[in-house]
């Protein structure tokens, strides 16, 4: 039911029929929207070995249905917004009432209503308009095309933003450690999930620091390298005409070009050209004496480690910061790396995502929220939701919840039998 002329125009342009009844000051909207829509398929960017294989589509009604199939509760709310003077894009704010923090909902709603622009064609537009610290390299919102990941985030007290025309939903507020967690972590045993999360954090550090450490050690702090390894490295670099810094920058830029070319090429030949190009160029560069074999190994392992980071936004931030640390390492060695790392840590600690500290629960410290960070506790041990993101309802499961094989369950069975 609509009451204004602008709402009538908007309903018709959205593919609906409008029934106007003489003598009434309102009109009825009937949904007759049709057209070909993409079928629900497995997500292309967030694949899992174990877990649901369905992903969001470009149709927001389908995406809402996928979330409602996961969360069959009347507390699941969707607030509708129309943004874009020309595109009139439908944007939905999803949250679970009494679980999400009302202050976060109010803040995101205010930021969405503040947007006044011609067009919203993808959720990336919304992210740039409403995110905290827009000049920071580190993302303060997650994006996901998995309904189960969005549903899990809503159950943790977070809020999702769905945009019509894109399969990527935005999730907020987030912390730094959310970017190393995947939906599959909760479908596997907790010990395997803990190992994989630790592996992702190590890959993050390798991707950020390995080239700069190699430059610093081979250029300035050579006494820190074992003698046998140092002799091998110096023998490889004997005929190399460039310093380690220029050598690393050249190889890193070359790999970035190959990666970007692989993305833009036709899907059939893109991966093959990228792999063959990297192998041929790397081998030819070593044989020509332009770079050393060790540098090729360092750059290749760094690039592979970057792909281990689950979210592209965080991986892209690492790619850019890596060049800055390489320049500092080439100028001042290990001291240059420290000069770059200390302000970086200060920046991370000072970041906020819709009022939530980016480095919580380590800064500030919340011991009760450390069960689902790098170490994932078993499901029966995670009895409460993260307090920094949740509203009033912080209880996830019963306080007496234990594994079925625990002594508490056995004792209860014995007492019931005696009765």
C-alpha cells in the first residue's frame, strides 16, 4: 500500500503493477516482476570443502529468502532503503532484534540515510560511503556471497547490508581477526579449524614481511644469516647487476602484472597463461643473471602466502604495505622494518568499526571473547556471543551444555534412572 505519487513511479519502475482505486487516497502494489535471473550456484570466491554450496545472486529478494531459510525466527528484521537518484537501488539492512547492538543499527541506518548520490551499482559503493576510516588501507567491513556466513554473522550480533544487483553482502562491525575466519571453520573439528586459522595468520605475516626481511638481511644484517646459507646466497648474487631492493621490486611488480593479466584474460586461457608466464619469465630471468634464484623463491612464496588470506580486501592491503616495507628495508635494514611496523600497529589499535575496536579482544582485553579468534573452542564451550558486537541477548546456548559423552550427562542419566 502506497500513498504518494513518487512511490507509484518507484513501484512501476521496479517492475510492479499499481492498482489505483477511485475515491481512495492510496494505491495497491502487486509484484509482477519477471525476467531471467541467475540460478543459485556455488560461490566463486568463497568455496568450501564441507558446507553449503549455495551462494547469493544479483536478486535481493532471492538473497533475503536464502537468509530466512537459515534463520527461521520472527526476530530477523529487514529495514528497506532506496538509495541513488537515478538507479533507485533497494538496500536492505538485516539484523536479529535483541541480538544486534541497537547503537550499531542506529549508526548504520543514519549513514545509509545520509548517502545522496546518482547511482549505487554494487555494494562497494555503499562500503566506501559508510565505512570508518575511509583513508585506511585496512577494510572495516567484510563482504561475503555466502548465506551461511551472513547468517552466522547475524547470530553473532553483527549487521548485514544487502544491495540489489550484487551477490556480495556487507557485514559490520568487524575486527581484525574476522578476516582470518571462514565459514568452513565452524563445520570442521575445532582442532583443525584452530590449525588453519594459525596458518592464515602466519601466511599474513609471511606475505607482509618476507621480502623486506630478505632485503634487510642480505643487504645490511648479513651476520644474522648462517654462514653456509650466506655463502650460497652470495654465490647466486655474484653475477646479479642489481641490488636486492631493486631486484625484489622488479620481481614483485612483474608478478603483479602477471596476476592482473590472468584476471583480465578470457577464463579459458587466463590461468594457463599466468602459470606458464610466471614460470618462463622467472626461469629466464635467473638464467639471464638479472635476478637470483633465492629472490624468485622468496617472491613466489610471498605471492602464494597472500592467496591464503581468505578476504580479498585484507590481502590487497598487505600487497600495498609490502612495497612500503621493502623500501624501508632497502634504506635502513631491520631498523627500517621496525620504523614501518610500529606505526602500523598503532594504526591498527586505533581503528574502529562502527564503534567496535579493531583489535578487540586483545586491545582492549576481553578474556571471555578469546574462544573464537585464532584458537576456536569447541561449540559446546562457546556459550556466549562476542560481547563487543552483541546487544542485550549475549547467551548463545544453555550454561549446562556439554558433550553427550561428558561426566555431567552420565551423572544426570544415572539420577534419572534411580528416580
